[in-house]
């Protein structure tokens, strides 16, 4: 399987993503520079974390207009798999590929720590191998990670099973205390209606290498690869 | 003709504005207790070429809608100066 990892000026989790996909998951990976429009026949596209274009104006606002994003949006609209982590999630929301937006954390602080999430819908390409009662420990590192959408949008997302992950405590209980940033309904990750575009604030690529003593994030990549390879 | 647009982009009133809240708290702490509400947004000033004021207004509105603001969390208002 061939992954493309998009790189903007200011991306800083791109090489972690490349490393995990190539060295841990043993897949082909190409880097997609923001000025290019050529997706190099990839099967899936990762938009990594960081601060694209310095996050000037709003997080993800300028990245949305880059040449590569035009191709990524076309790819997604044709059913191609696209997933965004952290700043990547913000970019996908700004681009209109995912509903809602990410606001400043409630406490106005940049938060960098391990948190817990649980899967809400495990019938998607991105979550297919994760059992419903499993709690994943994955780090977050963001200042603007408070997921927000209006009531109508949230209702629609619930009906379409678009909420994929919620913040929870280590026992898997979705509580206010376990919500690190004030996200509406503890939302940590969502997908679009067609289930081919996915975004999450926590960093699974920072929890996929044995050397880091935490490989809880790996199952998200395994789910993706497993589903796609089984279709080929 | 050259016009100057003075644009204000503010968080939607329905949303909590944590920056504004923190500043209000600080103002209270240093005895500006009569401050009842603070909201923080962005001010953008841009120069634009247009045939007339109406065309400038339409262009700036389009720019605000497409780039400068995100309607999910912000609203904008602007004035055009010659």
C-alpha cells in the first residue's frame, strides 16, 4: 500500500508519520510537498501535525489554499482515503472535508500529555480492528483542540455515526474530567459522511514504536492497512 | 481607485471566548471591576484596488467569507475608506 504524507512549511510531525508508515507498518511512503499538485498515485493521504504556514490567520486556514490541497480535496471527493492528525485535522475542517472546527482549549494552555480515548464507531476503515471496550492511551499536543460544531451538525454526525473517538478516563468512562480541552461531547476524532476522510487531535504516530513504550496508536494504522489490503 | 478596508473578525457571540474571559478576570483582579465583558478578535487592514466603493465592498466581503473568517466560529464586519 502506498501512502502520501503532505508537507507544508511548518509541518513538524511529518517525519514521525513517514517513519511509522515506512519503518513500523512496512508500507510505501512518498512525501507530498505543498507546492506540488501530483499525488503520485497514492492509496491514502496523511496530513500530519505541526503549524502549517505558522498557523497564521487561523489553524489550517492558509494550508487549505495550497496547490497540494486542491488535489487532496479532489482525491477525497472521489472517495480517496485522507486522514489528518492534529494540525491535519484542523486543515481538513478548514477545507470543508470534515464538519466543525477546532477552537482554543478551554484553559487557554498548550496541552502536551497522554490522554485516553475510546472508539465510538468501529465499522470504518480507520477503526475496524479496535474493539468497542478498548481504551487507547495516545498523546495530545495542541493549543487549539477543542472540537466544536453547532447542535444541528452534531446531531447529524451522531445519526451518521461520524463520531469515531471520544476522550475518556483510563477505565473507558467518557466524563467531563477526562476531556482535556473542552471538546463538545468529548469528541477526539470524527469522519465525514462518506467515511473516507478522518481527523483526530491525538497523535497515534507518537504511540506506534516499541521504543517509546506505548504502541496503542498503531492499531489505527493497522485498521487502515488491513481494510484496504483486504479489498485489493 | 485605492480603498482601505478595516476589518474586524470576532468570535461568535454564542461561543465562549477564553482569551476575553482571562483578560476580564485580570482586569477585575487589578480593580477594574466595572468591566462587564471582554471579547477578543482580530483586526485586519487591507488596501485594495477597485473601480468604486461598491465594488471594493463586494470584493472585501468575498475575501472575508472565503479566507479571513470561518463562519463556524467567527463573524466579521468592515468599513471601507477611500
